[in-house]
C-alpha cells in the first residue's frame, strides 16, 4: 500500500479553502481497510480538517471494503455484475446477489433483462428511489398513561394529585397528536393483585385539561376509596377521534377562556423546555 499527497492541486493565491488530493494505491484486500482509514484520517488532520476527519475516514473504509468484497463464485464485483448480462438473467451464474451490486448495474442493462417497467422499478428500488405515495397510519383509538406508587398508598390526597398529573399528561399527549377523547377509563390496582376499573363517557369530545379533569375526579370518587392500599393507577382516553372532526362551540365563560389560553401557553413552554417544565402545583405532592 502506497500513499501519495498531491499538493499541486492546491488553489494557489486563492482565499478560498484549498483543494488537496490524497492518492492511496492498495490491493483488493479487505485486510487493508483499517490502514486506509488511518491514512485518510491522518492526512485530513495534518491538513487541519479535524471536523471531517472521522467521517471521511469511515466513508473511505466503507468504499474500500465494498470494492474489495468478492462477488459469489470469487469474481470481482464488476465481473460478477456484468456476467449477469452475458448469462441473460440477473438470477443466474455469478450475477448480483445483494442490493449494493444490483444498484451498480446501469439501469439500461436491468431494463433489457427484466423488461421496461419491471427493470425500471428494480433499478429504482435498488437505488432507494420509491415514488409510491406514503399513506399515513391511522392514529390509535385509545391512549393511556400510568403511575406506579413506590409503596402502598392510603393517602387520598396523594392519589388525587397523582390522578391530576395523569390528566395533564394524557391531555398533552392527545393535543400533541391532534386527537380528542370521547371517554375516560380509570383503573386502580391494589395490593394483593386486585383491581377496579370504570369508564365514563364525556359530555363532548375534548383534549383540554379542564374537560378531562372533572370526569377523572368523578371516577376516583366512584371508587369509594377508604382503606384500600393502591399500588398503581392508570387513566386511558377512549374512543379517540381527530380533533378537526369536532366542532368547538363558542364559550362566553371568561374564566374558561382564560384557562384555555393559559393551557396553550403551557403547551408551548413544555414543547421548548420539556413536559415537566410546568405543571399544576398539586402534582408536586409527595406520596408518603
């Protein structure tokens, strides 16, 4: 392996970054890949191109590794690729057996062997070209958030605070996905493995904290917790639909409009600083 740096290509007298050429002559041997990587990196570092040295070293080693890899039957990649044309089919003889080799064949050759439409499609797919329209997946019909307590919990205030935190998290998740819930399901898990679950239909589909908090509180009240030792709590938004499918009525409730405006500001704060940047003070209550 010989390495030669050609400074004659430098743009003399130019204020722009100079162009340099590094010539490396090697045999088609994968054992020399590491040496090529080290040589390229060392050359770029000596030229002061520290910011691209690592990336270019990886690119060079990948190129050498692919070129040195023998095709099936021991043929070099180029011989193996074009022997397919001589054989009259891509699947026979020493033809390409991987996408990388297929992508190196001229599209015209692939079209002659497979036919116009099929050849174009195969050549395009091998090069990562796919003009088929992307159909977005349907959003899920439900979403859930959970809280597991570090120890068995009897404190009703702490449970209510945890539920409020789940309401805020679920509402934020729904708004971020552009969905609204038409129902809520609350699941309580107790020490000993038992559980309690109840679903409540919302008066109107919504993803606002206010609209989810009230039915969530009614669900926890319906559980009639007294001395039940809770281990986990789950809140699930049911029967989700796209938010643009719901007509929102004009409200003359100034207090509600102010809360919705504050909610919008809170969403922007969370988007910038993280979901825990702002939250109701009650949710900070520690579970004892």
